[in-house]
C-alpha cells in the first residue's frame, strides 16, 4: 500500500517558489517607467550581478580578493572589443565576456592558491585592478584610451538592443539565468564545500576535500558572472571608459555586498538594488555621496553586521539561506 | 469574413501604451509654460573634476540675472542642476532624467568631454537643444546634428591657438609636451600636435604626468637634457603648480611654457606666490580681459551676487558667452516659443559679440563650432596681459 | 641626472616611509590595516589649512594642534568604531576604515569641493647645490623631520619602558594582558600614534602639492607598496620600503617612461607578492594548506 506523506501546504511566504514571481512582476516595469527610470532599472540589474559575483568570493569563500573591478572592466572592454573588431553581435560577445572574466578569475585565484591571504590578497588584487585600468588607458590603439571605446549598434539575435526597453528584457533574462545558476551552485556540494573552506580551511582540507579546486572554481565563476555584468554595463552605456573601473568602484561593490549581506545570494540582490537606487537619489546633493556611502556602511557594520537581509531573515525563513552564517 | 486574431485586443492595448510612452518626446514645446523655460544644467558638481563646475555656476548666475530682469518674453528660467561627477554612467542617468523625467526645453552645460560623448546619442535622439558650454571634444558637435551646439572653443580651436602661439616664437623647432593621459589633456594636446605638425614641427618628446603626482623631477630632468625651445603643458591646476615649481627648482627657467585651458594666470600666481616661477607661463585666454581686469568687473559682480563666496577663476567665465547668445536667440524667437524656432534662431547667430568672449560667436547649420579662436595670456611686466602672439600684447 | 633623481626620490621616499610606518604601527598593534589612511594623512593637512588660512594662526602651533587633533581622532576611531566590531570578520575592519576615510573625504569635499587649496609656504630655505645636484629646502626639511621622527620613534620603541610595553603587546597580546597591561588602551594609543604620524606626513607634503580631497588615494597605495616591499609588519621594513619605492619611481620615470611613475606602486606590489611575499624583512606571509 502506498503510504504517502501528507502534503503540508506551505504558506505563501514560506514557499521559495515565490521568488519566481519577482521576474514576472518585473517584466511589467517597461509599461510604467520612463526612459530614465528604465535606464536605472537596467543599471540595477548590472550591479545585482556584480554583487552576486563579488559576494561569492568575499562572502561565501571569505577571501579578501578585490579583483572585482578588474573582472568588471575586462568583461566590458572585451565586449566592446569583440563587437568592434570581430564584428560579433551582443549574444556572442556576452559569451566572450564571460570567458574572459572567468580567465581573469583563474588568474586571480592563483594568488589565493599560493597561500596569499587577507590583506596581501586584498592589496595585490587592488593593484591588479589598477594595473588593468592603466592598460585600458595606454593601449590606445585597441581601447581608444580615455576617449572611450564606443560600441557599434548593439543587436541580439538580430534584434536591435538600442532602446532601454529592449535592454531591459535581455538583461532580465540574463540576470534570472545567472542568479538561478549561482543559487544552484551554492545549494550543491560545491556550495557547501566553499562554506567549509571559509570557516576553516585547514580542517576542510584534512577531510580530503580538494580546497584548491573549489577555490579556483569560485574565482572562475565569480569572474564570469562579473564579466557578464561588465558586458551588460557596456551595452547599457554604449561606450566604455577606463575611469569607470577605478578604486572608488571597488568601494561601491564592497558596500553593496556588506549592506546586502555577505554570504547571502538574496543579500547580494538587495545590496545591488539599494546601493544603485539610493545614490541616484542623492545625486541631487553633490558632495553628499561619499558621506552617504561612508555613513551607511558604518551604520551597517555597527548595527546590522549581517546586512539588510538579516532583517528579512527575521521575518521569514525564506531568507535564511543555509549558506548564510548565522 | 475577416479573420480576427485573438491577439488583436491585447496587442492593441500594448501598442497604445507604447505609443503613449513614446508620444511624450515629440512635443515641440516640451519644458515650456507661459511663465517658465526649463533648462537642464549638467556638470561635474562633485568628484575630482568638481572645480570645472565653476563654468556651470557662472552660466547659472547669468540666467538668474536675466530672471531678475524679467526673463525672456515673460518667461523665467527654471534651472535644473544635475551632477555627473565626470562619470559617463552618472552622466547618462542625468541626461535621461532631464530628457524623460524633467522634460526640459533645452540643456546647457557639460564640462567633461567623456560624459558629453557618452550622452550625445541620447540627447540627439531626443531632439532636445543642447549647448555644450565647456567640454572641448570637437566630435560632440561634429558632424552637425539638428540640435547640438558648441558654445566654447573646441579642441581644434585651442590647438590652433596654442600651436600658433608656440610657433609665433621665432625659431621654435624643438618642442616638448607634458600631459596627463586623460581625455581632457588629450583634447588640448592632440590638436596642438596636429597644428605644429602641419607647420613642420614634431614634438621631440611627449612626457606623461598623472593627476595626483606630487613631483615632476623625472619629467623636468629629461626636459633639461632636451633643451627645447618651448614646452606645452596640458595639466590641471595642482599639477601645473608642481610642474612650474620643479622647473624653477632644477634651474630650467628660460623655457616658455604653454598651458592648456585648465587654469588661469592669476590663480596660478596666487598658488605659487612667486612671479619668477610663473613669468614664462602662458595660457589660452578666451575672454576679453584677465580675471582681475576692468573688463570683467561686471561679470565678477554678477557671479558673486548669486553665488557669494565663490572663488572666481578662468573656469567661471567659460559658459557665460554661450548663455548670452542663447538668451539672444530666445528673444529673437519671439513669445510663441518652440524648439524649432529656437534652433532656427541659434543658426542665425553670426559674429555675435557676447561681451565676454574675446572672439565673436557664429553658428550655422553646417558648422556648430561657435567659437573658432582664443587669445593667449601671459605675464608682461608682472601683470597678466592678453596677447596676440609672442611678445605682442594686444 | 642619476644623483638628482636619487636625491629627489629619497625625499619623496621619506614621505612614503612615514606613511608606511604609520600604517605599520596600527597594523602591528591591532592587526587592522587602515584602508582609509590616505584620507587621514590629508586630515592633518586640512587641519593646518583651516587653522592657518581660515583662523589666521601661525604655522607651527597650527601644525602641532592638527597633529594632536588627529591623535585624538585615532583614539576616537579605535574606541568608537574598531573596538565594537572586534569580534567580526576581518572584512569588517577593512570596510570600516575605508568608510571612515570616505566620510572624511566627503566632508572635505562638501566644504571645499570646487576649490584647489594652496598651502602657505612655511620655511623658505634656499636650496643647496652640490655640484650639479640641487637639494631643495623642502627636500631637506622633509628628510630631516622624517629622520628625526624615525629616530625618536625607534628610541622610544627600544630604549624606554613605554617601548617595552609596546613590544610586549606586539609579541603577545594575551601575555601582555596577563601581566596587567591595558591592551585596549594600548590599541587606542597606537591608533592615535598612527594617525598622528600620518598627519605629519600630510603636513609635510601639503605645501609642495596643492590640497584637494583626492590626494589621499595616491598616498594609500604608496603606503601599501612600501609596506609590501619592506615586509608587512616590519617597522624598519616600512621605512626601507618607502625609500626604495620613492627612488624606484624616479628611476623608472626618468629612464624608462614617465607614464610608469603612476603604476610603479602597483607593479612593486604584484612583483613582490608573487616572487617573495614576505618582502625584504617581513615574516612569513603565506598560508600553506
């Protein structure tokens, strides 16, 4: 006889499927938003991916590797270069950006593997980012230096991506796919291994887990994700400049991770949304932005160290991800 | 029988919504009411280029003055200030906000060429009249589009001015160039190089000096070895001071230095405090008089009236000339103002004396570089003086 | 040209040495790397500017006042912002220090944002000429003051009883606590000392370059590069690293390409951490799993 376990009806707030509603609702945005708001929403998606990628390395793996702007810039420039010189369309250039980001991640992981940790890792990855920026500026024949490298007509699968609305739908699809993929990664053995490495590398290794492979995997995935974000950034601004990838950008990325919640995928999304939208509001008060960033980070660090997502975690178990350290 | 698609109604609804969204752009009197004209002023009010926003300050002071005089045909200017922080992504957000949300009648501003190039397509597509009042990249207004005007000397004009002055010194053959590797410096250095090349002179050395460097020893020592006839230094304010001081420090005091439009003589002297160090320094000077000269007094008073406490430098005047021309064009367009009429009147501006630029403004539908030339200022007997050429005060 | 470059590089390097040393002092005492230090170095300079130019006080008292002020800031930061998050991950410290530096920068920008500020000339000592080589008054003053500071610092460190306390805590915090040293107050003092030393660096460099809010970033990177070269955590190494970095920058700029001056720090960091992570004098920097 079939003994079926009684199906427990989970309440709406407890069913993780509710997250699928978000992109569906979001798909209605273009009907209500003007061009400017649409542009901002597109930027938010770019930075959501940036934060997701960065959080993997900083939050989940626990390594202070600040190579994020390097991945971001490499993704953006690779997209622009492939579209300009190889005539690729966006969907193919996107793949190129992901691959180059992944390779950069691989490069960055080498330092971590060689045992460089903490502040050394932070500093060398920062140096790497700045070095890349110097390359963008001085490799003028390829990157057009500080004039910026414009993108030719951006098309995807033959359709023009010039309008903000078109960009929105393309970005939405990309974002959903990447976030879902990362979510799957984190829920799998890989995700658990990453967390174990963060909490105690030596013990994890002694359990026979090949920490090196997981470290490399995390960096490569992170690099690819942020490379894709870079491609989206390039498509959004339609012109790639070196100044967009400097030291201040690192701080912005960092803030997004911390404010959202380090180690939490949902936190990444929250951080990306909040810290792209709010500063835009503050743009009205020039000079306030640095104060705003500084104050909000300090406030979070002192009073809400697990990030904004911890507030939501109190409300619903949906937000208490297993891989998010309590 | 007509085949009715079951998608007809939903598609129709979506199409209607889409049309409504798009319709907002086509209106010709966007940004106008009977009593106001909305003007979007974009500039780097924050960030490391914020000293440029003095240009926007000067221009806004002028518009405010016109408001106090009653406006134009009963309409007063409503200035909407947007900060770009000299970053393209922020600039795009600012431009889109002005076009799609604030729905301004026209835009007048922009100091950073990078930002201007990044937003150019957006502005052109929207049909919003755009007067570029500080950024010098000539490609912003070239090839000409229906709605973009350059209200300051663009790169080629400065290159012509700087190069001409350098070549006007008899016997100039060996020229060394020092510059930042950013687009601001290149927009002065590249046209100057082009001009000199056209006269048969190639720079013997091009040296980099980056923003934030506090020492120019390596550059100066190399210059000392090369013994050039002239130095072209496309540097920002702080770096200019450091460079000139280091020239003096290492005894390189007889070589004239041609600066870019990044600083003015009065403030450079004030920062260095020693006339001996700056006596060989020349800068392009686009205005009728030097900062402390009598010709500028009314302008200085105007700026200080609306922005008390503002330190006036060469940047403060840059955008005022184009504002004067804009107001004239608005007056000429009459009380039934539309964008078309305004643009048509702008193209009719010929040889217009703005009362602040040393050269008059001329715009045409096929040439939107309104200011073709600039003068040069240098120290003559210790006083900043406007000059026609080497050793030739006006 | 070589001698001149060396002299100039030495003077620049002295500033970097001071910045690196102040960073190391805080690091050794608290294991926190102050990512906002560049902006605090400026703090001393801006403090002097306010006192001298806006309040009209004479230079030397203003400088001393600014240094004391930054010392107090250091204590405040240690007590109010670093101590509460002691138990958290290291990322937290990095972020906290960056944010504090950011707030500092934002404040200076809100007040002086559009202006580039000239610092008053302090000492007008004529340059000394040795053959072809110019040694400017500034170079002499900077090198002299930094040398004095360093000598004083090392005397205190190795010869006085306070120095013994510092060494004790450096070597073992727990042990120090066991013998009755107030480690918390020690941390506060070291933060204060670090910021004060940084302020001195800022005050020395400010009359040469003009003051603007973005000057801090460059200082930070140079400081890091010097620390990395000399070996993280080594006091003597920080000084050596700073001097070598200053001279290397000049050589690279003059003999290879002036465009390299800006990225010399980054190249140094990458090369050192790849080839010999412990730097010249540092302890083991790698974690082998």
